[in-house]
């Protein structure tokens, strides 16, 4: 009995391409890929961002405290003293001197009137001068007290104004610091983003370079697969193995039976 085995083989040039592909695949994938060369990298803080951080954690933090401390010096019962006019006593002295001159002139007028009335040195003259002196002294004291009160009020107003100014600075200065910090942060973030984009571009370039052999091999593999599927077999080989003794005996017996039968045909009707 003869057994026929047929093999469909690709064209020789496809076989060569397939062998080359397998060889290249083993060569490329034999060594592990060093992924550290394109590992993600984060751009560090820029100088502006560091400056913003320094301001936020340094001078900008508690920037209001010095102004509040200064404002505290403008409170209390003695706060007015540092705002008293250094010329107040000279003003009081000059005013009192002028007042005393006017009072002396008016007192002489009383004496002149007494002389004209013929009462100079009399009881009425003495009473008139005494009453005038009492009234003049009272007016003098009131004037001096008024000048002192005026200076005190002005000093108090100065202390209050200074206190309010320091309060305003305590609220304004931290806001200015925050504006500087925000501006530095925005510009620094832009610079950092630019630096990050550069790092990402460098990483992507390294990745493309590292994976280029794999992608090239992938294209080759896709092409080989397409060629193998699209080309029919070009060569066919038939393998006919030698018959075994049993197969030969059976074949001989069959052939012999056929020959004998042909030589002695059976009658159609017995």
C-alpha cells in the first residue's frame, strides 16, 4: 500500500525573509530594555518659585506684627506725650506775658479812674483793684489751662492718627507680600512648565530611539505575515514510503485473486 504525503512550502525568498525575521527578533529581544533612560522626570522649582516660598515662609509670614507692635506704643494714658509740641511751653509763656501786660494796663486804668474821681487810695479804689485782680487771675488760669488742654488734645489726636496708620499698614503690607508671592509663583510656574516640557521632549526622544528597533521589526513582521498569507505554495513534494512485507503480501494476494478471477469467470446461471 502506497502512502502519499504532500507538503505545501512557501516560496524560497519568503522562507529566507522568515528566517531573517526570526533571527532579528531573537537579537533585539535577547537583552532587556534599559527603561531608565526615558523614565519620567519632574522639573525642579525655579528660582522665582523658591523666592516665593521664601517670602511666604519668611518675611511675608507675620509681616503685620511689627506694625501692630508699633501701634501698641500709641495706646495708653501716656501715648500723647510723644506727640506734644516741643514749642508748647514757649507758646504758653508768650501768651501769658502778653496777657499780663494787658492786665497791668487795665489795672492802671482803674487807678486813673480813681484819681479822677478823687477816690484814689480809698476803700472803693481798693475793692475795685481787688476784684479786678481776682478776675484777672482767673482769666489767666483759664487761658493757660486752655492752652494746655489744646496741646493735650492735639497730642492725643496725633497718637490716634499714628495708631490708625500703623493698623492700616498692618493690613496693607501682608497684602502686598501676597501679591508679590502670587506673581512670583505664576511666573515661576510658567518657567517650570517650560522646563518640564523640555524634559518630556528629551524623554520622548530617548523612548523613540530605544523602541525604534522594535517598531522596525514589528513592521517587518507584519509584512512577512501578509506575504505568507497571500502567496500560494510554490513547491510540492510527494513522499512515498516503502511498503512493509505485509502490505506487499496483501497487494500480491489481491493482484493474484484478480488475475485468477479473470481467467476463470463464473457462469451467470448454474
